[in-house]
């Protein structure tokens, strides 16, 4: 019976249907199925299927994003049960994500967030126009493994460097990896500010994050 | 008769405007400048103090539209009006603010420096197809705080054409206006005969940032033309439908015009943009997509229905090389922009989603622009009768080459391309080294740079400009300007 349910779960992610994925998550709880098993044998299978199809050019961003949203909704629905059982989904790492101060570009940053969290990272998306001090405070608060910063303007890129400088000053730089992205971000810039990684797109960002975590 | 492309019926234009006015009430426009919100509130808009959202009634916008000039000129440094914003006049300029240049030898996309900008400006100066210059790339060695005004400085040094530019901050705008004022005589003289138009960008969807709104206000008060560059990204930062994006564009521009005219009624402002569709495979914003050009032609039609001057971003490509895709996308979109009668079409020279400029591509694009402009000139009646008189003495022989009228009219009837366009025989082409378009463009670029002569500039003006920019650069922590 669970096999049938897991298959439906995967399909709900492929269909990008949050209503169905939440409904199936609730069914799993009612049937006393381990939520971790529901995630790994059900929903994640769907995420991987869409991810692969996207990589092959057979799926498109709206499908990928909606799959990510359906996944997020399902996991949220399973969280109370996980808490009750005292179990936790094993995450790949904690990422603090933001578009830097003065910059309100959201699309690329949010895509990276969706992809990272669908791939198993715990993402703290702070939104856009986030001051350096706030980013640093969040890094400390959640004990982040990675800071990922987006900047789409040549005028705001410099804030990426500012965050790195402050991390350095506060003695956090060795502990926290830094990823940067955004249209004006070049390899040259990445080297100049001594960031650890950058990617041209959201799927690439997942690979970079995994590399930085040694996965 | 200038040929025209119109994608919207009058009924659709009315629907776009009607829904744009609805959007300005619900959800409203987010205006992040306190001064702009005050101006709007005083004019009768409703401001939500907690969210910075302003609901702007149609009446307030209509009043602003009444005072917006329908035409204005841009002047070259010698005070000649060479660019006309208004009606169906069409002009082209290179795309702005690239961060890379294409190295013509290694084909690498390299970060751009002051010397690269100078090279682009010189090539643009030599090509009559470009009616205006742009501050085409950022200069990587220049501190960000003065990057915008330094670009303008390079253009002023090496060109006398009108300029499409823009500031990177609220503070530097005034310095840039002062720089232009040196040549106009004063800032009020600059308002009389502007040499530059300043791009100002709303942030999709439906947001005027503090920087954007403040630039609108400051430009209006200075009387220097503002050019709104609204960029709905269909399917990401705008509705996925092309018409939904055109409607969002209208709401962003109408609210911009309202802020601008409230700051100073009668100042010139352009209905412009750089929209794109969103590529659903790569998450990129293709400027060479046909749908991007369709959004542009349509929003221009909406702007024209209000009698406004227009601008857009076309003649660019997403290819990484100056190759077949680059030629196809730039050529097709240049023709669409021209047929749409858009007053200023920025984008030539650009590759890679407006990130990379190429002087060699500017040279190729100039030919596409030449052809587009020829198309606009249309079918002309050059002779009293169309053919009959020309047949006198012909007697079934192909002797038209011998006619005086042929010699007189061929250069009027035909656009005469440079050697970048290959119309040689196969043997002639082989004898010339069997070169492809890019190789021919490289040759021509080298030739143009060799022939280039710096336009004269009065010594005292040059000195004043250099002193001003050197001081501003020093304040930003740069001891001396790069040698050019």
C-alpha cells in the first residue's frame, strides 16, 4: 500500500500540485508511515525526476519551480509528525540566502533558493535589499555553512565584498563558505573578492553548494 | 510613405491602457522615495504609509500626460539638432552598460575597461548609422562611486554625437549634468539644447525605487530629458502573456511620467524600455527573441497612442559570438523596431543578454541598421513616370547602366553597404582571403580606428571637464585617471 502512495507522492511533485502533495503527506501521517520515508521514497523521487528532465531540456522552469513548491508544501505538512517522532530530515547544509543591500532583484535569488531547498539544503531566504549586518547576524544565529548572495547591479555587487570582509573581521570566514551570483558577477570579480564559488544559473548553484559541502 | 508595423488594434490599445490604470489603483505602485510619495499625495493619490504603495487615480495621470512634451531634440556638441524624439522618427545607438567586451582575437568575454569604452566610442563615432553614442560599457578599473560619470567623460572626450547615458546613484546625477553643462554653457542652456538623455529604470513589477524616483524628480527639475527603461520579464517579473507584460510596462511608465511631471510639468520624458521574455529552459532574458521584439513594438504603439516619444532595446543578440545567430537576431529585431517607428533603438553591438559589447558587432549591425533605414525610406517615386520614359532608346537591350538617370539615382535608390557585406563574385571573395563576416568586420574596425579623428574641443572646456572629473575621482579614492 505504501508503494502505491509513494508513487502518487512522486507524481504530485512531477505535476507541481501542492494541494495533492499536502493531501498525500497527510494521508501518510494518518497511515502511520514514517515521514522521513515518505520524503525520501516518495516526494524526493519526484524532485529528482523533474530535475533530470530539466537537465535534459525536457522540462522547463515553471515545472521545476512548481515541483519545488509542491515539495516544500509536503515537507511543511510532515514537519509536526517529524517533531512528534523526534526525527529530522537529514539536510545537506544550512544556507543563508539574500540579495544584497540596495538591490531588489529577486528572480535569480529565489530560483537558487527553490533549487537548493528541493535538493535537500536548509535555506534561510532573507529576501532582497538585505543589509550586511543582517546577513552576518543570520549567519551567526543559524550557524550557517554557506552564505549565498545575489547582486544584479554593477552598483550593488560591491556589497558582496563587504559581507566577505565583515565575515573575515568577525573570524567567521574559515567556517562559512561564500557563494555569489548575478548577471554582472564575473570570474574576475569572484577572484577579486575571494568568494568560494559562483554559478551562472540555479541548477549550477546546487552543484557548487554540494562541492563546497564536500558532497 | 514610411512603412509601419502595428501589432495592436485600437481596441487592444484601449484595453491595455484601461487595465494599466486599474493596476495603478490595485495593487497600486510601490514608490520608495518619500519625496515622490509626497508629490503624488498632494496631487490626489492615496499613499499607504506602511507599505509605500501609492494608488494613483487615472485623473492624476491624465493631467500629467497633458503637460508631457510630445517631441524634443537632442543636440550634438556643436549645437545641431541631430536626433528627433517624436512621431515615427527612428534612430539607433549602441547598447549601454555592458560589463564585458568580446576580444576580437581570442573571442574571450573580458571585463571592460576605459580603453575598451574608448574603442567602442571611436567606432560608433565613425559610423553614420549611429545617430547617438551610449555609455556602452562600465569601466572596471574605475571606483564604482564615480563609474557612471567617468563613462560620460570618456564619451565626451572622444565624440561629439548626442549621448544616451544614465547615472548609478542619486548623488552622481548632478555631477553628470554639470559635466554636460560645460559644453552647453550652463545647466539652463543644457535644458534648452540637451546633448544627452538619461535612462531611469523602474523595477519590475510595478516598483519605483528610491533611486529611480529621485532620478525622475531631479531630471525633471533640471529639464534634462529622462528616458524610462521599463523591463517587464514575461513569465518571471511580469505576466507570462505578451499583452500582460505590455500592460505592466504601461502602468510602470504612466506612474513614472506622473512623478516626473509633478516634479516639473513640461520636462521631456521618453516612453522606453528593455523588456524581454523569460527563457524557461535557461532562466535567461533573451533580447533576440521574436516575442521580445513583439512586446517592444506593442508598447511603443501604446506610447504613440498617447503622443509620447519612444525608445526600446533591440538590434542585440544573445549569442556569445558575432555569428549567424547574432546577425539574424540583430537584423530581424532592428527591422521590427524600425517598422514600429521607435524613436531611439538601443542595443547594437550587444551579445550575451546585453552583458557583452563588441566593436566588431557594432560594425556588422551598422549594415543591418542601414538596411532597416532604407526600408523605412520606402518605395519612392523618383521620376515623373515610373518606367515608360526610361525605356526610350533601350530597344530591348540591357543598357540602363548607360543612362544618365541611373548614375543620378542609384545611390538614392540603393543603400550602399560597406565591405562587411559580401556581394563579391566567388573568385573575388577567394582573392580577398575567403573571409567570413566576422573577419571582414575585424578589418573594417581596424580601418575605422585608423581613420578616426578626435572631434575638436575648446581647450578651456577640456580643462574644466578634466579638472572636474579628476576631483570627483579623487574624492572617490582614485588618485589619477587612466591614460587614454
